[in-house]
C-alpha cells in the first residue's frame, strides 16, 4: 500500500506543477497586453514624372518623394508666387480687390496662355487675380507685376526675396509668368512649401484655387486642374506646361481633416499629370493620418518661477502641433516636456523656456519650442529675497534626496 501511495505521489507532483504552470500562463496572458498589429506601409506608387513629392500640409512631414530638390523649369507653377505676392499686398492693405490696373501694351502682347485683357483698359485686381489663378493668364501676371513693382524685372526680384524668406532654397525667378529662361527654376519641394504658405497665410483667398471656370471679356475658360472635376476633396492649386518643363501640377486635397499637397513635375500629358497626382494623394490618405496634438496657446504646464510677481508660469506652444504617422499607430505616441530649470523673473510673453518632444515608439518624430504664454515681471524686493531663501533650501533638499 505504501509503495502504491509513493508511486502515486511521485506522479502527482509533476501533474500539480504542470497545472500550476498552466494557471500562471493563463494569468500572464490576461495581464500582459497583446501586441497591437502594425500597419504595413507599402512603398510609394511608381510615378511617371521627373520629380515629385507628397507632403502633409499641417505637419510638414514628407510622405514620399523622388528628386524633390532637383531644379527644374516650373512653367506656370511660377504663378503660385505671383499670386502669393498679390495676396500678401492685399492682406497688408497696400492694395484692394477693387483697385484698377491700367493694362500696358507689354502685358497685352505677352504670348502663351491669356486672360485676354485689352491694352489701355482698366482691370480690377480681383479680375487679374482670378485670371492668374484660374486662367493662368500671362498677360494678367505681367499686369500685376508692373502695378506692384513698376516692371517685371523688379517684380522678379521681389519674388526671389520672398522665396529666400520662405526657405525655398532651390528656386530662382526671372519673370512672373514661367515662360522659359535658363535661370528660371524651382523644385518640387519648394513648390510644396510655397503652396503650404499660400494655404496657411492667406486662407481668405484660397477658395479661388478651387474655382472651375472664370469668365472675362465674354470669354469663359476652365481651370486646367482636371482633379477639380474628378475628386471632390481636391481644392487647388495650379497647373503648368511648356515644352521644356513638360506637364506639371500642384494639387491639394482634404479628407477627414487631413490636408495633403502633391507636386508632380515633368509628366508627359495633361492626363498623366492628373493621374500621377491622384496616385500620390490616394496613397497618402490610405496609409497615413494626421493628428492635431496641441493647439496654439494651450497651457501644457505651469512650472515654478522664482522672484516674480507670480509663483507659476503658464507654458505652451506658439503654434498648433500636428503629427503625421502611419494609420493605427496613434497608441504609440508619447510626449515629454523638457522645461528649463530655475526659471527666474522677468519672463516675457513668447520667451523660449523649453522643448516639447513627441515620440512614436522609440523614434523622435517631432520637436517644438515651449514658450511662455504670459509675461511675469519681477516681484518686490521682499518677494525676491524670500524666493532666494526658498530656492536655496529647495535645491539643498533636492541634492540630499
């Protein structure tokens, strides 16, 4: 009987351990989070163009590109800068939409695409701006160049100054139209950035880029951007074509609060530039999403400030923070605030006080300055002395700990 019991116990022990391991494994399975399936991002589509880029308009992240910094003739994509300068002057109050522009013979005689303005007539800035954007009028472009700068050459100098200001490092303009010249060039990246500025800086004028037709002098002309008819989410921007440049297109579209900008340069036809641009937009919207993490002016922290009228400083960002990432990975986002230690008054509104770092998993995907959202003046003499004593003991205690 004892032999049988000992044999039973010798078999019971392994079975008991096995059962215990099974229980433990079940508990661990319940407590350890199941890994989230990662979204697989395929390679960008094949695009039949000399140069191209796909960029998110809010975050500025480039989702795909090819030869994006190559200097190429931009043809009528040049008129994005021409229109931008008109919009800038309107915004600054230097001109108004109802101002009249006298049309010179030089503007009237310009070749290429036309708005069909007549020499020695007066045309409003409004009509000229519509003629530049929708009809791609070379005559309208020269008319505004002469009106704003006294001639096309000084206007081109203005264009180059603003290109430098906006960080367009592979762009140089010789004229306001995009007619061929060896020293007139731009790049896909620069044109995407310029489009971003057009959308952000002067949104009150951006709706013009979505207009399908414009009629002037009883001549109705269509917008050459075919995507305006094919894709209801597309709302701009501009086409271009010369023999040297090929067929070019800058397009922007919005879906679910995400705006993308696509640029293709040097395609073979009007149809090709539309199709290749649509490929890029479809790829971007399918596999990426843009999240607006923090709004401009939102208070992200209130660190201690010494020697001031107040003891705490409101800290945040001075512009919206948006991040573009592969779809279904937003659970991997994290943020860290690195705030300068020992902040001391006086602090002025907008002073840099630290850095906001955003990570996707272990990868840093964005950094932005943290700024003071208020000004804090120095406190009185007693307040400053009292804070010096408090800071001494605070630093002493933190050193011991």
